[in-house]
C-alpha cells in the first residue's frame, strides 16, 4: 500500500481528536488505527520499525488520503528527531496543523493532565502547571513549531485549521480541509458538530473527585502575564504569516479565557 500522504500534527487540545474522527468518516480518507501512532516522534514507537507503522493502516482500501494524526509531531523541542524521520520516510506528505487561542489551549491541556489517572497532581491550578511544565508553553508556540516544517515543506503543502472556526462551523471547515486533501469536498459528515474527548466530558466520565476537586483554571494576573510574555512574539509572527489580524487572539492579562473546551 502507499505511504501516508498527510500528517495531522495539530496542537494538543485543538480539536485534533474530533477532526480526526470526522476525517476518517470521509469515504476517500483513512486515518491510522489506534489513537496517534507517534511513530516519527517517540523513540520507543520508532523502534518498532516501518512494518509496524504501516500495519496501522492495514484497513487501507484504495483511499486517496492516508492520514497519520499525532499531536506530538508539532512539539519540536520535546521530540527533536521528528522532522528528520518524516523527511526520511514520507518527504512528500502534506501537513495539517490545528491551532486555538494559545492560553485556552493551555487550560484544556491542564484539565486533561489533571484528569489522567497516574498523573502527579502536584499542580493545583493552571498557574502552577504553566510554571512547572515547559511543554504546556511549547505546544502553544505555533510559529516556532510550524517553522520547523516550513524548512522542508512549502507553504502550499501546509493547511492551518482554526479551532474557533471549526467549533462555529465544522461543515465549512471540513469542506475546506477536504478540498486541500484532494478528496470530494462536498461529502457531508454526519454528526460533524459533536465534540469528541472534550475536557468537560472527560471530567464527568472519569469521576475522580479527589482529582477534579483540585482543577482550577482561574489565572492570576501575574502568571497569565508571564505566559503572554512567553508567547507574545511567537503568536504575532504566526498570525502575520497566516494573514490574520494581530487581535485575532486577544492576549490580555486581565482577561479570563472563555472558549469552549474540546
């Protein structure tokens, strides 16, 4: 069978699960079995070898678009070998990158970590987490992370998917993505409006009272301002490259984030 020709490297908690499920429901799209193979990023997965990786697509039946959806591929600092492995194995692939308001994304990632069994619960709030866990900042450095790919992939081979636009009108966004993928863009995906693996549903499903009671997404002004300073330049460059106005994502230390968790 042919190699994967699309890598969905969406930032964690930017509707990656929902979009992957919707893509897989298109008759001419196949998405890797299992949740996120992480083949090119994680050493232990890469060590399983190419045959193992291709077995994730054993359900292939002539689909035009073959997708590996792994959020770790967009975390350049945490997984520095990712891009060289991609260039070695799938140099002709195209890139899908979903993004959301950088601070909202961090809140949602914090909730996911805090509701994951076995994850240390020493971080009592988003303010603790943002200081203790470097990856929570790194995953919101969209310009830094996409710039790694732009060294090897032309801009016409990169598609940005905007979280807020997907939440507002998933059918329109999916039509646009399908067109980029070269499959029938007019296929309507049933239940495209459903949010899959949202943070709020995760809390309810896990029912971990000893953990969820400590979840606190209320920023204090000092830590929110610190996070904004870490991300400000990167966010401005990313929005400029995408042709979006600088105020597309409002970064204000006095604001409280309010977008839907997904």
